[in-house]
C-alpha cells in the first residue's frame, strides 16, 4: 500500500482504498474478543467524565487516545470502525442515542486526525481529499480591506499568540461551495461568502470535513439497517456483543448528561443572560432572545453539556419546555423595545426550531430531533453579535461559554450547602 493511500484511509473511512481494506476483515465467525474490545476502546473515551482545571469544567478535554488518532495497524483500525457501524445499525435504529454516540465519538477521532495531518502537510492536505467542493483560497481572491474586516470580526488580531501553529489554523486559506455549509452545524452567515464560495480557516475546514464524515456514517448505518430489515436478518452474535458495548457506553454518557440538569436558578445566570431577560432594543432582539436565551435556558434546565442530543433524550414531560422554559423566553421577548413578537411573530416558530422541534406550531416531545437543538454560543460570539449584553464579572473572565458560568455557580452553591449535586461524573437514575 502506498503512503498516499495510507493517508487517505486515515482521513476518510469511505474512500475507495478504505472500502477495499474493509473487505479484508476476517469472517464474523472467526472474530475473537479482540475486536469487541477494540470497539469498546473506540468509543468509551467519549463517555469519560468531564474534567476540571482550576475549578473550571473543561469540555474540550474529552479527546481520543493517541492510538486512535495514529493507529499502528490501519487494516485493524478500518475493520473495527466498520464492525462498529454495522453492529450499531443491526442493534439500534437511526437517530437513537446509541447511534449518535458512535457517530460523535468517531467524528472527533477523524477531526483530530485531520488536524494532525494539516499541521504536517498544510494546504497540501487537499491533495488527499477527493472533494471537488473544497479548494485553496488564492492570495488575491478576498479584497485586502475585507480580509482585515474578517480577521477583526473573529478577533484574530487581538488573540493571535504569534505561534505558527495558531496562525496556520486560523488564517483564511481555504474555500468551500457555500452549499457545503448547509448540512453542517454552522450558519452560512458565519462565513465570508464571495462568488458562491465560503472562505474558511484550517479549523473551519477540519470541522467541515469531520462533520461530513459523521453524516456519511449515519447514511452508511441507515443503509445497512435497511438491508437487514428487508432481508429479515437477525443480528450476528458478534454484532450483539458489540451492540452491548455500545449500549453500555451510551448509557454511561447519557446518565452523566442527565445528572447535570435541574430547576432553573436565576441567581446562577451570567450577566449577559440577566441582561437579555430584561429585554433589548431593535437590532439585537433576535439574537439575544431566539439564539442566546433559548439555547442557554434549555440547556441549563435540561442538560448543560448535551452536544449532539435531543431534548427527548433527557426529559419525559413536555411541560419542562412549555411551562418552565418557553414562558421565560416569551417574557424576555415581550420586554424588548419594541416587543419582539408584536412585529415578528414568526420568531416563536424560530425559537421552537432552535430547541430542536423543527418548524412546527404545537410541538410534541416526539418531534424533538426535527432540527438541531442549538448549544449556547461562546462568549466571543456574544461579544460580537450583542456587545451591549457583555458586562463581564470576575468569573466571566475565566470561562468561554455562559453555560459554564451557570454550572460553576450551581456546583459551588451546592458544595457550600453540603449538597452532593450530581455533576458530570454522577448521573441520576430517574429522568425528570
């Protein structure tokens, strides 16, 4: 196998060389416990508890082991991934929490691989990708004055450390057809778009490609599931054994996330949320209410660190949304000047969309998952979009996301009162 083929396989499990390698997996009846254990190791790191650094929960510390980022045996690595996907498809329906756990864990593995490859190859990483919708950005494609504006908007000029690694990852060096942005977690408005191209940093490109792998995993597992259903084939014992592993790991991850919700406590809100609840003026209303408040209040109440999840993963009673979360959002909208919903009634539908219920007027809990349940924006984006809300206190300066502020305040209050509040590593047995 040539070195370029090895790199392609490492970065794209659905490339032709990777598919050919997957065909060399030994027959199911000959597979031993080694493969089942490898499937566990492929995802169990993802269910590890959130760690803390200087008393601050660190979401980004959940990272795959080095042996997954740089596997010593590509044949074995590809075989394990395909076995994991096939077992998941055989044992769990599309969209299940188990399926999303498998996708999320492996998407992060490939994101780390893509980043490592970029640090070594820079722009030539594109030579390994059979992707006609992505290319290099020419030196004169973006007018200089616009380039400066982009960098200022993203606060590159203020935060640049002088490190080559940092500047390489954050400079605008790539472009993608703007339609490539639509199926991702990004908004088209997050990018500079010119002549049909969205201009990207290396970080943007890495996230775009890793999200694409996640989508293709979902598509592949859906196709496997459909074929097995049509053929009325029962899962092989190996698939069942790996399915048990997936279930165990997913359950642990789910318990940890469920254990972090609870009744909303306004005294734990960060300054930006308290300001947003009082209402804002025209020009900032949509972002402050529909984006910021909706994502913050829903995650603070239900599960602060739930990433690729649905509200229905964590609650059984729709009144948590209808009676506890939505009234607070609607009240904030009514306090705006002018009242948000008087001249923009469609924003109520957008709020439900941001909660993950899709564009539906009277959602039921089973409608959860029709759209993405948006996570709270980072502090940098809040400063950029609604700067009048950003009046940081001492704790704000130690965090990067308002949900962390809430979690830290709630944890510290519980510790001070001697209550053992469930944290990232302590799940609750009963769903609320």
